[in-house]
C-alpha cells in the first residue's frame, strides 16, 4: 500500500516537472504579447492616429528585439500574437494582420540568427557589439519589415501606392528608433542591472526629471540645438564617469519627458505639423542614444583595459598570485598587525627543487602546469588569512599571519612538504618535486620587513644545502 502511494506521488511529481516548462513558456509568450500590444497602443496614441504605420518611435519593436536576444528565438510567438492583436485593434482585416504579424516574427528570427552569426555579445561589452546591433537594426531588420510590411498593406488595399514610399520611411524610421532606444537599454539592464548603484540611479532619475520638465514643459526652450547643448554634455559625463547603463537611464527619462512635451505641444515640439514634432522628438532622443552608446562603450572599454593592466602589474598571470609589486604592502600588513596586537608572524621563502630540470626535460608549458598544481596544493593547506606571493620563476613567499607557536607553524609546513612531494601527472608524464623553505619570524628575528625577507632567503639556501625537501629557521633549526 505504501509503495503504491509512493508511485502515485512520484507520478504526480514527474507530471508536474513535465508540465512546468511549457507553462513557463506560455507565460513568457503571454507577457511579451501583452507588452508588445500595450506599448504599441501607447505609440499610436502619441502619434495622434490609430494606423499600423507611424513615424513615432515604436516601442514594441524595442521590447520584442530585446526579448528574443536575451531569451532566444522561441519567443517569436509572443511577437506574433502581440502584433496580431495590435493590428486587429486598428480595424485591419484578418489576412493582412496575420501576414504583418508573420513578417515581424520572421524579423525577430533573422535578428537572433545574424546576432549569433556575427558573434555579437548581448551584454554590449565592446563598441563592435554596439555598432553591430545598430547596423543590424538600421540596415537589415527595419528595411526587411518596412518594405515587406508595406507591400502587404498595398496588396490588401490598406494603403495606396502614392503613400508607399512615405509609409516605408515612416515604418523604418519609427521602428528603428524604437529598437535603438529600448533594445540596448534592456540588454544593458539585463547584463549589468545588479551592478547599478541605487543611489546613482535615484539621483540620475530625479535630476533629469526636474531638469527636463523645466526646459521642456515649465520654461520650454524653443531651439533644438540649445536644448541639446543643455542635456547632452551631462549625459556624456555620466557615461564617462559612472557607467553606460546609468547614462542610458538618463536618456530614457529624457525620452519620457520629451514625449510628454510633444503630446502637450510645448517648446521645441510645437510646430504646426504633428509630423514635424515627432521628427524633432525622434532626432532629439536619437542623438542622446548614439552619444551614450558610443561614448559610454568607449569609456567602459577603457576602464576594462585599465583594470586589466593594473591586475597584470600586481598579479602573476600564470598563477593569479600577488607578485613582487604587492610585496611591500603585504609585509607592511604583518608589521602593522604585530605592532597593534602584539602577534607573531612567519615569512617563508621557498623555491621548487628540481624545477629547472623539469623545464629542460618536458618544456616550459609542462613546467607551468607543474607550478600551477604546486601552488594549488599549497593554497589548499593554508588559512584564508595567510598570503602566498610569486616573486618570479619558481621562487615564492608565504606569509603566515598571527602564529601562536612554532609547533603550530611546523605542523603546517610539514603538511605542505608532504602534499607538494606527491607525484604530478600531466599528459601521461609524471614528475615529483619538493620544496626548500626558509623561515624568519616577526618580531623574533627582526621587525624590519627587508631583513625578514633576507633572513628567510638565507634560511632557504641552508635548507637546499642541507638536502632539500625541508624547512629551516633563520636560527639554523632544520625540519624535514
């Protein structure tokens, strides 16, 4: 009876696991379709008409492209149904609505395929990724959908031939701006959102809300060049000295207030023609987007290179250990601790016995692997507070902070001697190495960092001359 009950439970559990994936997929599709529809209706509302073709930036396309680039081409159905409901809500006939929805879905599939084919990174780490995405939008995706979509409208008499080229331009321009505004923002937010400073984001949002409300709505400036001169330098400074994602958030705020100003018809957005207002709006937003993307990415690349150079200067490339350039800082650390808490520390200078012979016999690549495995064995047998540095070649410095007794230190060093003396096998070749370790004690042997290192070095040579595979204190006491 119990076994039968267990089988039923396992069956129910198995069915639940089996059903979770398709249910989750349906939820994703439904959310994307809803976002597509709602953002599309808002775009039409701002445009002042209820047509499928609008020159206002079409936010739906930006959300759709970001979704498929982040979560994969499987979400094309969300785009299809979102566009279908949107088209039908404009009283378009069913067949052209179906075909236009298919065109937009195919556009998303093309986007994912080409994005992956050219090896673009969806986190937009490099300028190549940013330029690649922009070119993909402007030269491939929107020409494809605008020409094919308007041809469908023409065939089904939804539009006429006299407005064909104008509609192609409007579709291309509005959709391209929508994708350029929202897709990079969502990709950056997905990749770097967790690294954002809540304080920086809050200050940025508040500042740009107030600034843009003042210059676009309350005391509207009627010159687009002056408007750009007031906002663009600030956005550039944020991109340069904070990060591209925060600067992009500033651009989104600028776009929102600019949309409101266009809707109200204030400042620079108060032409007699609604189309002129929308064109000014799109170019105003586009200028900020391109500046943020290009300047921000260049500064991000610069920061990455600087951090890499700094890391190369302070850390060993092969083992990842701190190198000689950090030696003074670490040695000063033990002196400061010793002075403050009256603790004893040990400085252990060691090299790998027979390492030159390993390099000569098996080659430097083999020797590098021996170094890495030896370092890993040592790291696995020291405490988190202890410091291991590579001075160069096969010479290392191991600093033990707060040593209670020499016996406790002896126990650790003996264990290190044992584990590093175990055979190392690399590509079917096996070698065995050992360590010769010299030890000096702070403050017993000296309170000066240079002397502690020199005394440990002297003791190491005594260990070598004494037979290797051992550690020797500066006072001459030897342990095997």
